């Protein structure tokens, strides 16, 4: 079974990726947890599809409580978090017990944050179910909830005791969410893995699914490799933000409704590469390759019309802030990422 070790100074753990892993989830959990109580935090969609299965599997060895939330980003709120704290306390959870984050990135972030804060920290395991969660949000220990002022404004770094990934769960994922996750797969390929990029360009739909375990492994490998060198996101980890600066602007401009996160990042990756190519900082033809792969996975690449001043304001650089710098993530060619520190006065050329 494909396994990755995440070796961090305070906490080392494994990421296990295996088709059908949910069928023997209890066995894996017992390797890192020896007490009795488990609180599963999930959403309605996952509960409906996999609730009975996981409950039956775990109830043989553990005392289980299932906390089921509304699906979607609105559940990543302080209000929902408070409800989760109440249910966990009602279950009389202690610091020796375990929380399972069983769902997409919303559940992973919220359950992880609840685990990191209640009783000053309860161990938790990530069982990610969306493609985005399996290749990105479940790895790296960033957990958070949103505030009305913005996304992920209250959060912490809190590493799980394990990340258990069953690629078979993706079979029930809605197509738009699947392609949303593919945008982040494409991002990893663009920044660090030319071979993966070429595979993605060449795969038939069947080959994509046949290779999903390997793709997830490669993405988790790249992320954990960066995380172990920069756990607290103070330097190298920012290369994972390729396409995200413009992506965030687009998401915000359309109030997080018209474009998914992945779609906005897709546009960001193409647009910044097209501009860096025009400036001679990226190998000719790279933007076109990105456009080709994005189109293949039903992702947009065309930049919507957003006022330039608005873009600069949103990224925190406007006319008032002369002399400020921003770190932009660029690629020299497919698979070769680098960080460029750019002065405010030059930023427009990249946007
Ligand atoms: N912590 C991090 O490092 C990190 C990184 C990237 C994104 N995120 C966060 O992740 C969140 C987005 O995650 P997401 O895209 O997984 O969203 P999500 O959790 O809302 O899941 C998307 C939808 O798919 C459904 N779903 C999930 N798995 C399914 C399955 N196997 N079968 C059927 N339906 C399924 C969910 O119920 C939901 O409706 C955002 O809040 C974002 O901020 C966090």
C-alpha cells in the first residue's frame, strides 16, 4: 500500500493511500489510537453515502458518535464550530480520545480546528473524501474557520495523527468538484512535475481514473516534501500558491459564487504564465500547454474583465503603497517553479 511519512519536529505521521481503504479503516486507526471513543465529524452528503459503512466498521472496536453538518463553505463558521464543541462535550470527549475529519476540505478544516482548540487539543485523523482534500487540504496541518470579514481568518497549524485516503470515494464526487480538484493537480504538475503534466495531457478518461492512486500519491508527496521543510508557511511553502494571487482576486470579485476555487486558480495559472512568458521570464509555449491541459479538464483559462486598480487593491498593493513588494510565484517552464519578489510599480505587467 502506498505510504508516505511526514517527519516533522513535533509530530510525525503517515499518509496512506489505498483503494478500498474505508473497508479496513478500523485496522489503520488502531495502529495510532488505542482508546475507545471516536467522534466522526462529517457532512450530510458523506453521511448519506458512507455513514453506515464507517459506523459499522468502527463500532466493532470503538464507541462512536457521528456529528453531521450541512455541506458547503457556510459550515466553516464560528457558529457551526460552537455547535460542534457542544456535541463533542456532550459526548464527554477527552484529550485522550480521537476526532475523525471525514469529508472534503470544509470538514477537514473545521474538524481539524475544533480538534486543535477544544480542551487545548484532541488528536485527530483526516479521512479526506473530495479530490481537493485528498491531494491538498488534508496534508500540511492548516486548519481554520472563516469570519464574515474573510476566509480562514481564524486558524492554526495542527498536524493529524494520520491521513487515510481511499481514492474509491471519488467515484461519487460531483463532476464540478472533481475538476475543481484537478486544477490543484495541474498546479502541482506545473510547479514541480513535468512528467505528471505530460501524463495529464495524454491520459484518456479511463487512464486518469486507473492512475488516480498514483496521482494522489505524487501530489501528497510534493506537498509533504515542502511542508516538512516549511511547516509554518514562512518561505518555500508559498510556491504552492502558483496561480492563487489572481485566483483569490477572481473569487473575491465574484463573491465566491461564479467560479470555484479551482476554476479561479486555473485562470490565475494561465494568465500569470502568459504574462511572464511575454516578459521573457518563462519558456515560450508554456502558457499554451497550460491552456491545453486546463481545457482538457473542463477548466477555464480566460481572465474575466476586472478593473486593474481593483486587482491591485485586492492583492493589497495600490497606488498608496509605493515601494511595497509582493512575492509572485512563476514558472521557468513546466515543472520548474520559482519565487520572484516584485516591486509594486512593476506588478501591473504580471496581472
Ligand atoms: N487546509 C488547507 O491546507 C486547505 C487547502 C486548500 C483548500 N482548503 C479548504 O478546503 C475547502 C474546500 O474543500 P472541498 O472542495 O473539498 O469542499 P467541500 O468540503 O465543501 O466538498 C465539496 C462538496 O463535495 C461533497 N463531497 C465531498 N466528498 C464527496 C464524495 N466522496 N462523494 C460525494 N460528495 C462528496 C461535499 O459534501 C461538498 O458538497 C475550502 O474551505 C478551502 O478553504 C484548505
